[in-house]
C-alpha cells in the first residue's frame, strides 16, 4: 500500500485536532471545576462562602437565629443545581472548538484561532445572559422561597435584605468573577492552540514526508 502525501497530511491534521480538543477539554474542565465551582459556587472554606456568611450577618443584625440544618439543605440544593447548569452550558464550549477544527482552512490554518476567538466572545456573551437567568431562578426557588423555614420567626426586614442581596449583589459578583475567569482561560487556550497550529504549519512546510 502506497502512502500518499494527502494521507499523511490527513493523519497529521487528525493528530492536531485530537491534541487541540484535549487541550480545550482540560482548559474548560479547569474553568468549571476549579475556577467557577471551587472558587465561587462552593469554595473550600466556610469563611469564603459568600451566601452563608452574608445571611448569617443579616440574621445577627436582626436578632434572628437560623435553622442551620434547613439552611444547609436549601443552600446545598441550590449549589448542586447551579453546578449542573454550569457543567451543561460549558459542554457548548467544547463543541464550538471542535467545530472550529472541523472547519479549519488548509490554506489558512491560523485563521482557526482568529475565528475561534470571535466564537468564544459570542459564547461568553450568551453565557452571561443565560447564567444571570438561571441564577436568579434558582436563588428564588431554592433559597428565597425557603427563608420562612430557616429563620426562628417571621421577619420581613430580614427577607427583604436577603432577597435584595441575592438577586443583585450576589449575582453581580458571580458574573464579574465569571468574566475574569473566562478572560484568563480563553487567553491561555487561544495562545496554546496557536502554538499547536504553528508547529503543525512548520512541520508541513519543512518535513520531507510531504515532499
């Protein structure tokens, strides 16, 4: 069997795509699990848990006692649903990168990075909108609606303060943090993919296998 130049090039492109998708998958998983979930939604230390600490402070200021078990249950349900939502959304990020490789122009392979950058900007914009919507929905369903059950007595002031914090300040903080994490991870990903493609181009232009 004679191996022709086109076959070798096809194999080389497949290796490039496999490496690129592996890089993108690792980058995305780190973004979700390390940056968003462990860093924002479910931090490793209780002192870093924004929702828990803020609600405790508001309760203290209103001379109220929180039912710790019910509060934990509500918070855990909320966090688990948020994690699930983010994990589902970020599957789209891998799909976008896979499609970019599938549509790579053989004559202009480095255009992949430029086009992908535009696609990620669009994805990030849609992500912020989608995240804001589902965060607000889950906050209302899993925390705000349970406020009467987690405090020792009915207190309208407490509920108003907590609701305002969760629906405005808290969501804003998450989205701002998300913006920062996306910027860092997108930059790392695009630079790494660019290096991979540059090596691919160098090999195809200089390897005797393609003579």
